């Protein structure tokens, strides 16, 4: 893990102006995560998600089965999104949470926490946001084709790529150190930017190997159960469809999270706020942007506020903070509005591979 990736929120706060100090004071009491909220939400989402998954596997193809797949996808998507909170949690804030998250959703969905922890921090870094070193950013305004290509690849191909990475390549890497080093840099980050290269510390590499081994053991049991007839073959199909739905919803959320208006130069906190989008919305918004992700612009300005307090923070900021117009201008009425605006503003044609 690079030094930049290991930085926490207190290391990347902007220089404090008078207006900024007041804004921080307004939300100063909202930075403490509630372990009870975290555990209850994660366990409930996981139980609902896997119960609906089991129902979908047991039912014949029907509208009821399709409904079970959707319930499973949205519940597991919510559970999966806690990996974003894990990247921002301080050590010992919620003991054991990352391990439990990996067991409940990370390993079964082939997205262990190390694919995001140590990666997402670079998206917040003042030195890399919006640049070729940002793992979660692409210059979409330069090409409509890039938007379409990213949407298709992320939604349809991702489950197959995860299976390839963790069930085929991981065993090779575990016995071939040089190949594992390649995997660490090129194939161990949940990133949208193909130019991003990860630097991994020895401790992070050991953590990768541990969770790769756990994932292989779990999926070896699944495969053995399929061969023995203890699990129906449709289990794999339902898994793929559920993960594809999760990936599609997340892809749309990501496209609606920023304006993606970049010249390749890094941005300070004000620049990140201006380039990011909040979508307060209603119940539907919580489905496609769960665990506080609807307040994406606010999160870029106050990355240390836990998800369950972001709604309160947003309400205070837009009503009472000095300079609150800048927060209000970062708000969108809906995901559809954000996606339509991004596509309309993007250049027609353009090469599929956009150079930074």
C-alpha cells in the first residue's frame, strides 16, 4: 500500500478558512461511528440478501424468482457498500467489523475488503483526485463512447473477471511470488481507471494472501457441493445474475457521483466538492445509493463523517453553513438527471481509450 493510500481523513483536510472552520464546527459532533448501527445494518442486509438468494435458487424460473433475485441483489448491494465505510473507519472504531464483512459478503461475492481498502483513499487524496493516479475516476466528459464502454464492461463482464481473478489466478499467485506481485499491482483493486497501478506493502500483501486462501476454501466447498448434487447448478447462474445486477446499479451510481470534468490536474477539497454530486432524494435513492453514498459531494468534503450521520450533516450544512450555496449547487434532483446531464455534456464520438 502506498503512503498516499494509507493517509486518513485527518491528513488530507484542506487549509481552514473562517467559513470552513464554521462548517466543520456545525458537524463536529457527527464524526463518531455507532457500532450498533453498523452491526445491525450489516447483519440485517446480509440475512435478507442471502435468504432471498436461497429463495431464488429454490424457485423455478418465474416472476417470483425474478423478484427474489432483485431483493437479493439490492440487499447484498447495501451490505457490499459497507466496504466504503471500512476504508474510512479508524482502527478499533468498530472491532471485528471488517473480518465479519469479508465473511458475510466479501468472500462469497469475490470482493474481499483488500480490493478497496488502500485503494479508495487515493480517490480522496489532494494529490491524485481526478488524475491518472485516481482509481475511481475517468474523464467521461471527453467521450460518450467511454461512458457506454464502461457501463457495459462494469455491468456484464465484472462477475466473470472476479471469478478469473480469485478462482483461477489466485492459486497460481499463491505458489508463484513473482506472479502474485503482478496481481497485487494490476489485479487487486476495485478500480475503474485502467491506468491505476497499486503499490502494496508487505503487510497488505500478506492480508491479500490470507483472504485469497479463505475465498478459495469457501468456493472449493461450493464447487464440491455442486458436483455432489448438494447444490443445484442454477446456484452459479443466480450468483452471476445477482452480482451483475449489483454491478449495474453501482455503475450507474458511480456515473452519477461526479461531473467528471477534469484537465488531469489534482483538486483540493473545494475542487472535489464542485466536481461531486449529492442526490438526497427519497426511498428510491437509498436503494441505488445506500450507506450514505447519496451524499457523495458532502462526503468528499467531510470524509470522516460515518454514513448514518451524513443525512443530518447535509441538513445542517445546506440550511445554516456559511457559503452553503456551494453545497446546494452540488445537489442533483435524481440519478436520471445526473446521468442525462453527463451524457449530454460529453463529447460525441471520440476515441474509446481517452488519454489523460
